[in-house]
C-alpha cells in the first residue's frame, strides 16, 4: 500500500513540477513589472517545494518500497536520473536569486535578466524528458551493474 501511495504521489509531484516550470516560462517575459516579479517568487517557491517533496518521495521509494535500495545503487540509469535532477536544480538557482533580488529592490527584471531566466527555464524543460526515459529504463533493469 505504501508503495502504491508513494508511486501515485511521485507522479503527481512530477506533473506539478513540470506545470510550475511552464507557468514560470509564461510569467517571465520582457517588460515584466514588479507585480509579475512577486508572482514569479510565489511560483518559484512552489517549484522548490515540489522539488524537495520529489526528492523525499523518490528516496523513500528507492529505500523503503519498489525494488529496494540495493537494486538502485547498482543501476546506472538511477544515477543518471539523480544527476539530471541535480543539474535541473542547479539551473533553477540563478532565476530564484534574480527573482528574490528584484523583489527586495521592488524592481522589475531587466530584459537581459528576463532572457537569462527564460533560457535557463527552457534548458530545465528540455532536460525533463530525460528523467522520464531514465526512470523507465531503470524500472526495467536496464543499466544494472
Ligand atoms: C522530476 C524528477 C523525477 C521524475 C520526472 C521521475 C520520473 C519517474 C517515473 C516516470 C517513474 C516510473 C518509471 C516506470 O515505472 O516506468 C519513476 C519511478 C521511480 N523514481 Fe522517479 N522521477 C523523478 C525523481 C526521482 C528522484 C529524485 C528519485 C530518488 C531516488 C526517484 C526515485 C524513483 C524510484 C525508486 C522509482 C520506482 C522505479 C521502479 O519501479 O523500480 N525519482 N520516476
């Protein structure tokens, strides 16, 4: 039952994270004002929460349910998935810092900052399908060593 609950939660969180990234991309546009920056800070916080919960649920699944920790530690696709997830997390850091800096100053983002944030969010979205590919391969025993 715990396995089913965590699997369902895992997928719901994944959709949430993807949705939040798309919303962020729609929100961050040239000419965004201080109010849009405040909204972006809220959306970004939701992104952070979803990412932390995915980590907790994902490691919960790997350690306590599914096939057991030993199976995943010896699977290359598991580590590829974790590395990709970490890379996406790193790419999300500069936008978060820019949003917070702009909100503190009560200012809007400059067009150059908007371009930077959009590029980073697009890169995160582009990497996302890799997570699904690695997850499916790992669940089926490909890449085991
Ligand atoms: C946004 C990030 C993530 C995405 C998109 C994702 C995607 C998926 C998908 C689609 C599956 C189902 C695979 C299948 O049954 O065919 C899955 C399973 C799983 N994921 Fe994730 N995942 C993410 C993050 C994580 C993290 C951080 C962990 C941490 C260890 C993790 C651990 C697991 C485990 C243990 C399974 C069960 C695999 C099995 O049935 O053997 N996931 N993931």
